[in-house]
C-alpha cells in the first residue's frame, strides 16, 4: 500500500476544517497544513479532502513571495527532494514559479497579469535521494486575483450617427460600445456610460448600461444646426473607477422643408439669330435644403411664351441654376422678342409642413439679335436652255438670289464661281446670264448640257455668299444641210444600181430621215428609190450612154424648217462584164476629162507650162554659172590642178580658215576688184570681232611684171593683219601643272623620264616649235 500522502501547507488555509491541524504561524513563514490519511474497509488509504486552489493577487511586487510549503509525512531529515512542473515553471511562461527542493517552499518570482494568465496548474513531486517517488504527484492550482488595473476603452474614437429633421423625442440615434480587460465578474469591469457635453439643453440622452443614444426633445432643424458633436464617457467600478472619453458626431438628415425660390422676379437675356444649341442665359434660384440632394436640386418648366418650342431649360447640378438654351433657330425678321414664364420646384416632393414659396415663378425676357443671314437661291439648281448658234447678247435667264436681310438695305452682287466659258457672261448687279459670243454647237457639250456655278454675295459684315448651280441645255438647231457621200462613182450602162448615202452635222430631230430628189429633166433616164432614212438607190431607166454623167441632186433633212442642199453627183457609166465590173476604164477617164469645163482645163494647162518654164530657167542659170567658174579656175587648161592651200595643223582658226589664202585672186585678178573706200569689206567668219579690218593692197598690178610687188604687199598686209588666222593667242584649256588636284593626262609629260629623247630638232621648225623644244628638251 502507498505511503501516507503529502502534507501541504497553504498561505490561505481553511482554518475551520476539523481534519486540519494548523501549525504555529510565524509572520515570515507560510502556514503548514498536515493531511491525515484514513483507511477504508479494504485497508486502502484515501484522501480526507480535495486541496483548494491557491490565490495570489496580480501586480504583487514584493518578490520573491512564498506562496505555499509542501511536506511529506515520509520526511526524513535530509532525505526528501521537492520539485514542481508545469506552466510558469518549465513551460511558457517560464520562471514565474520556483520551489526550494529541500524545504518544499513554492515562490512567486515575477509580477502577474491576470489579463494574460488568470491561473496556473502545477504538479508537485516528492522524491528520495535516489530519485524514487515517495508520494504520488499532486495537482497544485494557483489562481491570479484581479485588480482594477485596466481602463475601459470605446470601440471607436469617433462614433457617427444620424437623426432626421423634425424627429420626435425618444428617436433612436445609435449605440456606443466600450470594453474593459478586467474580470467581468467583478466591479472592475462594471461599466457606466454618460454624456459629458456640450451643454445643449438635453438634446440627446444615453442609457448608462447599454450606451444607446436617443433624442431628448423635438425641433431638429438642419438649416439651424446640421451637426452635433457629443463627448461621451465610460467608467468602470459602476462609474466610480477608471474612465475614458470618446466623440459622437450626429448628423441631422435633411428633409424637403424649404421650397426653391427665384432670386429675381424678372430676368433679361439676348439670343442670337439663326443659331441653335447655344446657351443664352441663366435664371438663379436659392434653396436652404442640403446642397446636392434631391431636396435641393431644382426642376424648371417653361409655362408660357414659347409656342414653337424654341427654348429649353435644364438644371446645372453644381450651381442649381436654370440654364436656358436654344433648340431651334430664331428669325429676327419674324419675331424679335419673347417673354417666357418659368416655374421652379424641387425634384423631391415638398413636405406638407414646409412653407409656400414666395417666388416660384419668374419672367424671362428674350431679345433676338439681328444677324447677317446668307442669301440663297430659291430654285437651285436652275435648268434653262439656249439654241446653238445663238448670237451674242442672247438672254438666257435672270438667276436672282433672295436675302432675308434685304429690308435692312443690303444688296447682292453676283459672280462666277469659276472661269466661265468664253461664250457666257453674268451681270454682277442684275444676275442676268447672257451670251457673249455665238453659242457653240450642241455636239461640243457632253450630253448637250453646260453647268456653271454662280455666287451671290451680300454687303454685310461679314459678307456671306450663296452658291447657285445653273444647268444650261444647248438645244439643237437645224443649221446644217445634209451632205451626199460619195459624189463620184461608177455605174453599169445596163441595169446598173448605185447606193447613195447622206450625213448631217445636226442631231435628231433635225437630221434623218433624208429626202433624195432628182431634177425633173433627169427623171426620164434615172430613178431614185428609198432604202432607209439615210440611203437611197440610184438606177438607170433603159440604156444610158457610156461616159461621165453629172446628176443634180436635191437632199433635204427632217428639220423645221428643213435644210436643202443641191449637189452634183458624177456618175461614170461604163459597159460591164457579166460580173458587173467596168471593162473600159479609159473611156470613163476620158469622159471624166471631157466632163470638165474649158476654163478649168485651160487653168490646169497654164499652171503646168509655167512650172516647166521655171524649171528650165533655173537649170540654165546654174549651167552658165558652173561654166564661167570652171573657165576662170583652170584658165582654159584641163591640166591646171592648182587649188587653195589648206593647213589643218594650225592652232587657231580651225576648219574655217580654209579660205585664208585664196589663189583665185592670182589666177583671175580681174574677177576680184579691190573694195572701194566707201564699201564695207567682207566680214571674215574666222576672225575675232575685236580686231581691226585688214589693210588691202593699194591697187592691182597693171601688168604681169608688177605681180611680185603685188604679192609682197599682200603678204605684208597679211602678216600684219591680226584678224587672219592662225591667231597667236594664248588658249588655256586646263591646267595640269604642279599643285593641280588632278593628275597629268599628257602623253608628252609622261615621256619626261625618257632620257634618250632629243627635242633639239624642234628648233629648226620655227619660233613656235622652239618654245616647245625648250619646254620638253630640258
């Protein structure tokens, strides 16, 4: 059987228990509680009672503090070891409790907080020195006693509530709540609510237990006081302990107890003419209800003065003004003033207790401003017509425009939108459209129509313009007679037929069908038959003589009046083979020639003879000129082959200086007389224009013995003549010397490295080549 149970002493002993023997107390040591053991009928030991919890106050600051001392009845001096385990010892929070393993005293080591841990459950052990338990483990419960160390706290720093205007007393507003961390079973958490201020004549009350706020009186008016700010307090210990404050904001909700009113009895504004969708003015209202709410927003209505619905009014949601605009264009000439009757009310219905509005109606006077209105063409486009070939000055139409501002003295002028055709003109003042030239034929216009645009501009400020379209149809006129095709043909003498056709420059109905007729004196040998509107059949009556026959034909069109043309049809009648082809074309040609008049034949013959005479005259002149030149050049000898000296290697005149030395003067001096002093010498094409004229020899030689002097004088004059090529002028075509950006292309320069080349022989060629030898011989 187990050994007797532990002996436990408590700080808070139950002194009234008869099974407990209290040891003698010392003020500095805890009491010792001895527990007796009892045996039942089976010989088992049982406990006499259950050990009650040990209580200790939170925030105890005299540490370490002895809570209890435990002892075992098996105690032997120095033979028992005590220990405890559990939360606060070897479990979190650790180090709160400890025990003296020799004497069994349990100590409190730290300050306790009931709000964190309100109790601890420990287990106590008694062991001998070898570690064998002397007693069964015993549960030890430690209770933390509450102290009023926590203030009550409101759940919110600011509480918001609402109450409607005109709410009766006792109307619920809101409920405020607070909490206290202390033991709710004690007075430490017994909360009481109150309203500290401000002093408002007991407008609101609060239930001290539940925190419910209600109205205390009637007469809430948002327009007077819209917001109430209350200071609330909550205290524990039934209102006598710790306290905390908060704020309650109570809004007075608006009701429509104030009607809107116009600020003026009458408003004036101006409206532009001929415009729509523009704002012309505002009507102002005032309302004491909550701005932005339906109790404040106004609704306007135009009651009178707008029979055509030209005006509209809507509410500006930001300012609550009535904005009047134009939905239809106004005409100053028709009506220049309007008087509108406008009413106003709220979008929400007005409360029955609200007073009646003093100014719920107003008058709006609108003056319509006069604006420059654009002219317009009443008939646009306009369609007219004119006959082709109509003479200049023919009036087509008076294409006038209308201007609504004509009564104000405005005038219109007319212009062409683009360049008009040369045959048309528009009068700028009267708008008269007439022809300037003869109207061209209808066929020159696409579809027979000509379209132009005319501008009508007023003299307003700014000037306005209207555009009118004028479509003119050029009517066909029967001004062309039909034309026969062909006018020459062949026909067999027996049974021959010829198809005739005609054309007309006019168009229908002034063209086909054409009517073909023969002169009465031809009707006995020839007949005309109808094929279609443009063709007729010509055939012989009996046998007709072979040859050319000229038949006068009358061709008329179907115009009104008809145009008639008389034409001569040349028909070559010939004998035909069995296939219908003429056998003797020569006879027909002879007949055709015979058919020409005598005057025509004489004119042709005269022209032919004249052309032949002119050709013979030109040939004779050319022949005589060639003979004279040939005789002078060779002097009658066929062996004289002398010619001009032509130098092609000269630098200067080029090919045009072939006439520089003309030997004809030596061969035939009589053919080249010297120019007189009054005559102008011939101009040399190869001579510079800036040089003077050469000095000619003073006279020709009278006899052959003086020919030497004549030649010497000519040579001297030629040598001193600067206009005679070749010209010794400096001709610089390019520069390829030192410092040139381009390389040398000269083949002569490339041979400078040839040391074997000798240029001394150039000195023998004259002064010109001597300079060349000096340049390249170095």
